[in-house]
């Protein structure tokens, strides 16, 4: 059960609701008009079809949600048994108008790197680099822009 309290506004919760998964990160606007649940605390099991981003309104109702595969392709990201590491950071923009997600991709082709690199140097095969920045409108959760941070490979 999730409850939103904003002590400056009320001693009682503004809303409460059940949530499917415990989020890795929670972002709350100062006035409580938007709450963003981001990623899963216990991992995404390397599956793109799980909800990764949920926008809630001031009543705790879902106004928009995204699965990982609608934001990023998991084929070229570092992964463990329980999670794919597809983003580097997520935050509310300084203007307070956007939620920003910066995705990453592996720096090297992991399979090839592991085959060709000596065992004591294989840590580099897990290195990620910034890939794309996604801006979502805080008012409605819609994607406003997606732009690549690195040039396309030829």
C-alpha cells in the first residue's frame, strides 16, 4: 500500500493506493500533483514487458505508464540474473516541467569482448555509455522528445 503525505498541506494522506511492485525510485512534486514511480526495486528480470515508469496524479490515479521496451531496447545493456541496467539516471528537470530518463548501452559488444579479452581485463566488457535522453511532460506523462547522446553506429 502506498500513501502520499505532504505535511505542509495536510496531516492526513492525500491518497492511498495499492501498487504492484515496490519502485526503485519515487519522485514527488512539492505540491503532490504528480508522483512518479520508476523501475522496480527488486529488478526487472531482464524483461522489457514490465512497467518501468508510472505517472500518478494528485488523486493517486495512473495517468500514464510505460513498459521498459517502449523506452529502451534491452538487447545491448548490461544484465544480471535479476535486472537489466538500461538507464543511468532519472530526474525531474530544473524547470520542473519534465521527467528525464537517460538510457545507456554497453560500450563494447559484450559477447565478443568476453571472448577476446583476458579474464583479468573483462570488467571493461560491462562498461556502459550514455545512449539516449528521454523527456516526458510532467503534466500528462507524454514523451516530448527522445534524442541520441552518441552517434549512430555504421
